[in-house]
């Protein structure tokens, strides 16, 4: 019974004999650097979260009227609308084409033509709406940008 409790029997050896001092020193150094970086990050985050405003400044800021979107924001939003319209249009076109291919494979040519036509029409509508909305926002942003004095 005593032989099964010995570490040599289970294939284990003493850990202090297996590792050398250089590895222990490297690991301790890395852990120390990691802890130091973590503390520095925490202190900097705490310093940024401190607000320097007094209650009077906070109330006067909330009573002011909020500004609308900037000229660059309008142009960026317009580009996003164009992208959304193109994405929806491509999705509808793919959906109609896929349904049309399925109908054609099952020998339903009339249904196939209708599905492809419906997908193309829906794609055209989505691309047109997205492009119109996006172009309008881009023109609005450009007008605001040109209105500002240099």
C-alpha cells in the first residue's frame, strides 16, 4: 500500500528539481510587469473618469440647445444609406435569381421568369431609394460645409 502513494510510482517527480532558477525568475519578472501595467491602466482609467465640472456647469450645459449632425456626419450617413440600399438590392436580386433558378430546375419557366423579374424590380427599388436618400444627405452635408467660412 505504501508503494502506491510514492510519487515515483505515479510518474511524478519533485517540481523543484524539474525547474531551474532562470525560468522562475523570468516568470516572476513577467508577472510583475503585467501587474504593474494593470495598475497603471487602472489609475489612468480612474483619472479619466473623474469629472472636473461643477453642478452649475452641468446644469447650464443641459439647458443649452443640442447641436444637430455635423456636415461630415451628414455625408457619412449618406454614404451609409447608399451602401444599405445597394446591399438590400443585391440581396433581393440574389433571392429572386435563386427562386427563379429553383423554378426553372423544377420545370416551371413562367414562375422562374416572374421570380427573377420580381427580384430585379425589388433590387432596383432598393438601390434607387438608398441612392436617393444617400445623395440627398451628402448634398446637404456639402452645402453645410461650403456655408462655413474658411
